C-alpha cells in the first residue's frame, strides 16, 4: 500500500513539473523597451506575438469590470517658449518661459490636466493644474509665463498629465526632454 502512495506522489509531481515546463515554453517572459526605457513588468512572447500589460502602453487605462479595457492616449504636442521664441535646450540658470500644449484626438472626456517639470535628480515641480471639466476632442492648454531655475546640467522632463476622473490619479501622457548645459 505504501509503495502505491509513493508512486502516485511521484507521478503527480512529475506531471506538475512537466506542465510547468510546457507553460513556460509557450509563455516566454521577455524584456521590452519603449522609447529607450525598459518596461517594468516586461512582456510575454506567446505564439510569436508580444504581449505587454495595458498600463505600459502609455496613456490612461481603465477597466469597466466587464472585461473591457480602454486606453486613452491622445496626440499631445508640447512647445516651449522663451518670449516669442521656441526653444528645446537651455543653459543652466533661471529662465522665464511658458509652455503651450496642443491635444488632438481625445476620444473620451477627462477631469483635469497638469504640466510639471522633473529635474535630473527626479524632483517634480507642478507648473499649472486645471480641472478642465469634461474637455474632449481637440484643445490647447497654455501656462502663463513663469521663471524656472535649471540649477544643474542634465536632462529635464516637461510632462503633460491627464486625470480621467475627479478622484483618479494623474497619468503622464506626453513629455518633452530639455537638456541644460553649463554656461560657458
């Protein structure tokens, strides 16, 4: 009787191990990069197709509970102005500027937007936030002129964020990188 239990346990463990190896071969975990950054959760290669988590596709991801996932990712263009001049890179130091954002192809309404700048050390400064009140389709969002201190050389990120609902979180939907160089 005892040898039957041992044989049954051996068969069960063997089947569990072989099914795990089969599942691993079909669902291969892979590394995925998007715009030069590695996606945190990576992806899976299944039958020759790559699958990534929906939240990694960029934009606002919502799930309605019935199995429907919606990804809201409009076209967003960020333009930086110093006076009437468009710029992309700067010298370190204080700069009087404004940010103009154009949003196209927004198919669902949103609750709010904001613009923020992240310095090379990862510190975030919110520039302007606005509860847009169910804004959709195409619109412009402009900050008033303000002074920002590009304290150290490096890459600064100007981000445009959207919030789908009043109680939701802000999600980054577009960013523009500004390189600050030391003054000569």
